[in-house]
């Protein structure tokens, strides 16, 4: 044995030397003292065993007892150490023997020596232990377990180092051994045929492959007819063997093997169902990535639900999600972009969008940004004209384009990030059926169109709308010129006389008294804060409400469309008016808003509309608008 300072290893070595797992404590302490004296130069940690090591060994044995690696038992006036590791090695060799000769029975709990401390090793339920070990096993573990079966079968001893595949293989071999016997072969074959009259050939092939000419190692009976017939064979065999009154050791061993195989079959079934749910969830994930609004951040992806309202994340693991997104964003045909594209806005948030939806999304976002940017510029130009001022972008086209770009970056960061993404130029050059259906192309010959063309905005149109709101006097040239001249002189004079206010360092600063905030004001402030969690970055509440309303309101005529929207808004207003009395700023959370929206959408009147997802999002946003008193 190589030099070791590990007490468990030293106990095992001494037990092998004594050819007994039961060791006298005093004799072992004398041995470990000599062992330490001999090897202390190689292992400095052995210095603790020099002198009288009894207290040190006893203390460490207590730790080994907690780990089920050793035990201390009384032996008349002495104490003995039980090396559980040696028992583990002994029974591990027993399973190797069973693998070579399936007639050898499993080691039973009753085979342990009478003085063996049963409480020193853990008892495991067979179904739980086999299932957990199949999922994750440490074959280097020195532990020893007692495996408890159901149906009043005797418990077996199983070292943790025995590979689960070996245990399953021995169970299969014991079952096959019984089926090979003359008195059982035709009997069970006949039973399977009578239960499956339409599967004569399948049953014949099954018996020929698994029973008459079994392969070496663990045989795969996890799929299709093989799985079904194997489970049926185990069932019939268990029925017959359980009827035996005076069971032999072989009968008991066969019943234990059958139960091990049935637990394995149940595990395979559950694993298949879990994998199927996982695959369906990942398929639904891919599908939802292609639905409106077509671009999603990781936080939004983690909140995807299936058709039953359950979170998709959890039905697949974090690794499954990462691998799926990585495959979608990297796998692509030669010289083509992958199916899923990634872009990042200035705040650092990453969004995913399908390649087929990227250009249509740009067109949609341009249309949505048109109204808000036009309104911002009209108001800005109106204020300037009202003060008899002129802005550079009013007359300079280049500066007007720069102004539009800044407006897009500020008011629609997703659109700005998309337009400036590295993949957009290549995407515009790819010829695909999906992209060719887009009527308006944001890129021409690999170059981005001017922002004025993308947004369908011109400086003349904005100037006209800004002037329309000015008072009549602003339309008279001579008066406008005189007022402009007067205001410019007054402005220059004011700037010359302006002085900076200097704080008095000796003046005491007094804090303004805190204003009492009412419940309604606190609730409104909380609603405004929550709004950012419900709308995409850079979008607005009105823009999202307008977009969602088009998703669930499919009425063709203008009158019917308007009437349905008003009916829904009226329902939301009445519902919010009732529940807002019970709300507080602390309880008004994102989950609470979503629950309120879901409750209202589930009502009979709302159910008739359809488009539940879009309607639920619309209701949530409209509730936030009402509570926040946003016009």
C-alpha cells in the first residue's frame, strides 16, 4: 500500500493484513503508532499519531461513523473497529461473480455477521436508490447500502461502487436464465402470444434476440415493441413466482431481479416522457421566438409560457436553453446568416430576432416611430418658432437627417440597434422568399436609406404642421421680423447682464419638509415604475397599446372595430375601479398586475374575443395606464 495519512485507508489496509474486517481498537492504535513512526517523514500529517494515538483515533472514528465508513462496537471489555470499506469490497466482488454466473444469488442482509452493526450503514428504498443512481452515480464511493425491496422481498447488500449498469445486467441475466429453461421457455412464449395475437413475428424476433441468443452486457430494451414485451414478460414471471409458497434462494433472487428490471423500465418511461416534454417545450420556445413582437430579450424568453400557462423554462434546463439559442444563432448555410440573429441596444440588453422577421420588424418599428418622432419634432419646432428662433435642422438637410437619427436613437433604441447591426447589410443582400415579400426595403445596394425615407418624414411637412399651430400674427412677415429683431437685442442684453449666483458657504441649508404622499399618489407612482417592466425598451405605453389592440381586435369595419375596443376598455375601467380600492403601493407588483389581467381575460365576455396572449398584455398595460393616471 502506498503511504497514506487517511485513517479510513489505514483501517482498510490493516483489516486486509489481519484478514478480518473486525479490528481490536487497542491493537490498531499500537499499529498506527508504529505506522506513523515509520512514515512520518513522507507524510507529515501522521505526526498526530505519535505518542498515545488513542484519543486521536477515537475522535476520527466518530467522524468516520457519521460518514458510514467505519463503526465501533463493544467486544466484552474491549472495543472493536468495523471496516465497512472491506465489506464493500467483498460484496462488490460478489456482484462480479453474479455477472459471470447468474445462478449466484444476490447477497442478502441476513448474510451479514451477527456482530455487524446494521445501523452503521444506510438503508435505501430500491426504487429511489436505483432511479437516483441511474441519473448520477459515483462508482468511486466506498459506501455500503442495504437496498429495501417492496412486496416483502428480502433486502440485498449493494456497495455504492457497483455500477448500476452491472446490477441491471445481472437482473436481465437472471430473468433470461429462467426463460431458457425447458419448463418455462414455451410457457412464457405462449403467454406472450396469447396476449398479443397480432404480433407473432415480433414476439418470435424478441425471443430469438433477447432470450435464445442474448448479447453480452446490458441489452437495450428501452424502445418500441421490445420495451413493451420485456415489461409484459417481467409481469407474467412475477405473477407466477409470487405464487410460490416455499421459495428457494433462486426464486427469491429472480423476484429481486424482476423488481430491479421493472424499476429500470419505469425510469426509462419517465425519462422518455420527460425528454418528450423537454423537446415539446424547446419546440414551443422556437415557435414563440417567431411570434409578435418578434424580438425578445433573455428576461422575456425566461417568461415564455406553454398553452397550459406553465413556464417553458423549467421544462428544459438552463443548458438546454443556452445550447438551443447557440445552435440557432450559429448554425447556418454556407455564406448565409443563421436563422436567429442577435443585436444589442445601447443599454447593453441583447435581443433575439429570427432572420425572416428582421426586415419586416424594421419596417414595423419605422411605422411606429413615425408618429412619436413627428410629434416630438413638431412640438420642438413650434416652440422655437413661437420664440422667433430658428433651428439648424429646419433648413439644412444633413442636420435634419442627423436630428432624425438622434430621435430614433432616443425614442426607438431597438430600431436604432437593428439599423446599425452588423448583420443588416448582409441580410439585405440575401435573396430569400421571406425577405422578398417585404414591400419596402430599408437597405438599397447594401446602404441604409436616409432616416427621412425610413420614417417618411420631411422638414417641409414638419415645418408646415408646426406653423399651423402658431397664432395668426406670426404669419405677417414685417411684424415677425420686427419682433424677432427686438427679442434678439433683448436676449443679448440679458446675457451680458447675467451673473452667476454664488452660494454663501456660511449659510445654513435647511431641508424642505417632506410632502405627505396619499395612497392614490403612491399607487400611481408605483404603476409608472411598473410600466417599464411591461413595455420593450424605448417604446411607449400608447405605442404598445395601439400595437396590441390591432392584434386582438380583428373587426374589419371602422365602426365595429371602435365599438369592440370601447367595450373592452369599459370592462377594464369598471374592473380596475373595483379592485383599486383593495390595492396598496406595496402589494401592487408585476405579478399582481399579471394576475389581475389574467382574471379579467378569463371571464366569459373576454373569452369570446380570442387572441388571449395579446389581450392579456393589453389589459395589463391599460390597468397600469388607469392606475398611473396617464392620459
